[in-house]
């Protein structure tokens, strides 16, 4: 077991080269930083005890991590430890931070996390992304990231990476969104496009599949954190899956795994955003729900309106017992159950986390969903699987993106330059978001 | 990347305990043995060069492996190496061997592999396993294993393990076949049952899912050996999947992954062996083909007849252009394509290997199959996936079982006692167990 709550394999682990002194030092700096994330604040003495490093080494490592602004010292260790109490070392809040961006069919979202996992900035804006086009969208994304950079700079935080979540096939190594039919995107060079629009950004920019990032977020910081076998299913206009297998993100041979929205479980007469008929998305995607629940001119269809407000309206109608809405939700629940049963039969996960709109409207979906699971899952007792609703909601992908953006620092803390000679003052006040 | 062609995770890796001298020695013995399997025969000097171990250590390790009968020395290294030619070290043939057994709906099979991957024994017998019942079947399996032990003893080989492949849910750690509906088995304690019937067997006995073992075989010794992302689909009375993800067997949280035969892609009006309707198995399993291709009283339905002969008869009719047979094969090909498209969308494998009867009759299935893939796979160019026919045929699961049975020795060569003090004579005869 790795001590890292994030699947490091997302960007590969450190190369197995010769262990010169600098390499060992970097590796040990990362070890201490990751240990503080996993195990929580503790004294230098306890870090030494936990990691097997000697005390003098730990002291030197902590001093360097303080100088790089990655950890702070202060406070006295609480009871429960052996020996005299030590000064507490903990991850620095508000310093190095990761930016996650999601671009989806009808919204853009951005969220910034610091090393402690605290949210430094958060914004979600309604946009008709297919209408905006790739150039227009990347322009809006750059604005949003610019706002995030300004906001974090104002509180003294420094972005170390940006991860962009895209609902579709992504070739991460090339920085390209290969195929995102619901956005009408094909072969969009996201990384180059953003790099050009963010000339001052000194940090790494990556692009990833949205469901993969959401799965990482659930695994790293959701209610199911640490579940070694986890399947995440997004419910937005598109439907995608992100799968954690034995604690690692399933990527597939080309990074195209988890395209559950396009398996042939849907209505054979409905055309999918991808041009095919019968994809699962045609019966469980957001548009399937809206189509069944409301006439075309109903404002819940308007992509320029805030998605959460539109879903709140659906929820209100369901609570009021509106037949058409309840029937539409029931149909989604049945079809969702058929697909989740498939995922349980294939992956035998410990937990299936339903995100996006499934999480918002979940209580109207769970009864028909569970009836289908009971009828269709081959393993007794669902093979030990539970189905839960994400509490990260629409922030799962951006949280995963921010988490991945921070991974490089946890792998190699020397990526953040030493800017201070002593401990970081404890009175820093993060600005309001 | 591990240098082992078998996913060691099947039985866990060595515990990360303190590295005392004996542990290091065992680990290095395994390293040399696995290196010889992966890299092929070579001199002590080259082993040292390849592994980074020093020459004296390698010499001592090789001497011990010779004494344990696991490697042999002889022959002179061919051109291409640096320095003076050395005596070649290679895996010993005919010594330590692993036994694989498959019990399926209408046959039992057994195959024995030595360390070199050579087949020392192979037998497949027609049996109506559901009619025999669990007790009767385990009795027949014990007879078959007894025959294998006798045959290997006659050539001086010694079994180090037995793995039994079962078509259904298996709890390996408990040694139990949890649910195998096509066998009418539920909660059958396979390991205890065989242990009782094989009192002289001093080796480990394991039970595993058949498709998982077949996937391991394809990965370890099939045409697709080493493919890091591989999906295997069995075509027998039951249909199952085994999946290699990033070089490791996908097991799932309870070991129940890969139950693709029971996803809801089949004929909603057909009852599956599991009691549900609409499982994929109802349109692609062997019985679906036979039902469509021949009347009930046709001898191709007779489970007491040899399966390969029955399939040869189907093949003959297809070659002769018999309409009903061709139509039945076409329907299977279409449904197979729908399911394989699903697996490609979900796993994004490098290769999908079709085994069992799919491999035998594959040339009649591939055209409709590929038409469905072209229509249904979301990733361009099938996401880089190929679909191939297994050349291991019905031996895939037993080969995988034998391979897994040998894994313990590759992990820890000291499991095989040293029986000779010096180099092993070619005529060595280990005592019978």
C-alpha cells in the first residue's frame, strides 16, 4: 500500500534511477510530506519514529520543507505520544495550491485546493460550451483560471499545477481532448491552447477525463476515501465512468477506459450525442431526464441557466409529486440500475459512487435502481458492493483535478522553490472566495 | 514493470518484512529464476550483468538452484555476449511442475506444465458435470489429478501445486466455488473436497475462476503474452471474462470481477443458467449457438460426446454452407460484437482474446463481430484494441492454472527442497510423493 491517498500512477511514479544523494533527499522530502498528509500533524520525533528516518535527517528535511513553504511548525503535540511533547509539524495551508477546471456541456467550473485539501477558490458558471466552440471555451477557461490565480495570489498562495477535466476521450500525454461529442470537440489541443492564453503561468497544465478525475477525488477526499475498488459514474449531459482498481486509476491502453455512457444499454431508437443509437447515455444522461420530465420550451432545458438551479426546480416538482417528473426519474433510476448492475458484474467494486445530477436527485432514483441491482447482479449480496451518492457533487472532477495538480509536489517537494528562510507566520488569513 | 510474466498479485507478493539474510537470499533466488524465465538461458556472468547482483552471489545462487533441481547448466553461450563464453544456465525441464484442472459444464481437463512451460501431461474428458454433482465431479477430478501425478512421476517430475478452474464465482482464499449456476453448484468446498480425495498430495491446492486463469495464460504464454491490458472472453456453456489491467489480474473487491456473461445484453425472453432473463450468455453461450443451429435431438447437443468433436461437426456444416448453422453463427457474432464493444468501451484494452468455442468457430464470427465493433466502440480505431482468437483453445484455463501453481516456486524457490548436492544429473528421479 502506498501512503498516498491519490493514485500516483496518474502521472507515473519517480523513475528508478541511481540513488544519488540529491535523489534520496528529494525522495525523503516527499516521504515526509506525504506522511503528514496521510497521518496528520505530528512532531519531528514522531515523523522519525513513523518513517524509520533518523531524527537528524527528519529535522533537516522539515527545515527544508518549511523554507519551501510546504509545512509549518507551531503548537504542541497532544497526549498519546511517547516522550516529551514536540512542536507540531503540519502541511502549510494557503501556500502551494493546485487548480482544477472542468469544462462541460453547460458549465465551466474551477476550484483551487491547498496542500491541506482546503478550498482556496471555487466558481461555477453556466456556459453553452458547444455553442461557444473550442476557441471561445478555452478563452473563458483562461479567464476563470486568471481569476483563480489572482484570488490565490491575493492570499499569498502559489499554483503549482492546473488540471482540466473534459467529458470525453483524452490523450493526456499529448494534452489533447481527442473526442468529446457532447461538446462537439474533436482533437482539441487543450494544453497548448491554454498555455498560449496563460503566458504568465509557470505551472504544469494537464488535461484528463472528467470521470477519471472525479473518481480520484472520491478516492482521495470523498466519503469513500481509500476504497481500493471504486467505480464512479458521472451524471451530466454525458455519462462517464472512472474506476479505481486495487487503489490505482484504471486508464486502459490508450487512456480511453470508462466510457460507460456509450455501452449499448440505452433506447435503441434514441440518437446519442456521439451520433450512435442506443447508448446508455440516451436513457440516463441529463438530457434524457429533461426530455422526459419537461417540454422543450420549459426553462429547465436552458443551458444558459445555472445547472444547479435547473436541478433544484426538478427536485421541487418531484417533491410536489408531479407525475411526469416522478415518472421520468423512475425511468432514469431503472436504466441507471441496469448499467450499475453491469459495472458491478464486471468490476466487483466495494462501492459505486453516483455523481453529478444523480447525486442531486438520488433519493428519487435509488428505489428503482436497487430493484434492478437485486435482479441483475450475479454475485450474492451485490458481490459486497454498496451504491452511494457523491457528496462532492459537481465539484468532484475539479477537486480531482486540483488533487492531481498537487501530486507533483507530494512526489517531489523541490519543485517549489525555497522562498522563506524561517517558519511561515501563522497569522496568514486566506481571503474570501 | 515486473520481470515476471505471471501476475504475481494472484497470490500476493512477498510480505515487506525485515530484510534478514535468509529473506534476501530467497528473494535473490527468485529474481534469478524469474529472470531466466523472462530473458531465457544465459551464463552466470550475464545473469550478474542483467540483474546487478555480483558474480560471486550469482554463482552461489545458481549452485543452490541447481541443487534444488530448478535450473540446469550445460552448453556454451552463443555469440552476442561480451567477454569469454560461459556455461549456459537454464530453467530445468521436467522437474518441478504445476497442475491445472478445469471443471466445466461438459468436460474435465487437466494439464501439467514444467518450469520451462513445456506440457508434461494433458487430458480432456467429456463429462456431464451438472449430472455428476459436486461429489461425483470432485471424485473424477481426483482421478484425473492422480493420473497426472502418476504420469509426471514416471518422468521424474514433481508437482508443486494444483489450481482448479471453475466457471463461476470463486472465493479463492476460502477454497470455495461460491456460485457456478451452469454446474448447479453453490458453496462447494473444492479445496477441502480434493484434499480429502488426494491424501498423498503434498502440494498447495487452489481454486480460481476459469476466465481469470485463462486470461493469465494468454498473458503469460499466449500469442498476446505480455500485453499489459488484455481482456479474455471464454465461450463455453457459460461466458466469462478475465481482465489484465496494467499487467495485473483484475480481481475486484471480493474476487467476483469479470462476470460479463450475466450483463443484460442478451435476449430478454431467454432464461439464463443463472435463472435470470436477458443475460448476454443467453445469446452467445454455447447452448445459444446449439439451440439455434440444431434441433434438440441433434447429437451436437449431447454433453456426453466430446466437445471438440461436436464443434468440428458445427464447423463442417458451416463450411458446407448449411444455412441454419451459418445463421446461428451470424447471430452469435452480432451479439458477441455488442458485448466485446462494451468491454472495449469500459476497459480500453490493447487486445481482446476470444477463447473456448469462439476461438474454434471464430472465422464465422469475426465479420458480424467487427461490424458491431465499428458501430459501437466509442474510441477512434477501437481505441487501439485488436480482437484475436485464442490459440490456447480449451487449454487456456488449465494452462493458467498450471502457471499459477508454479508461481509460488518462482516467488520462493526454497519451497522446493534441495535433493542433490551437486549439479543435477540429466537422469535424476525425484522421489514420488
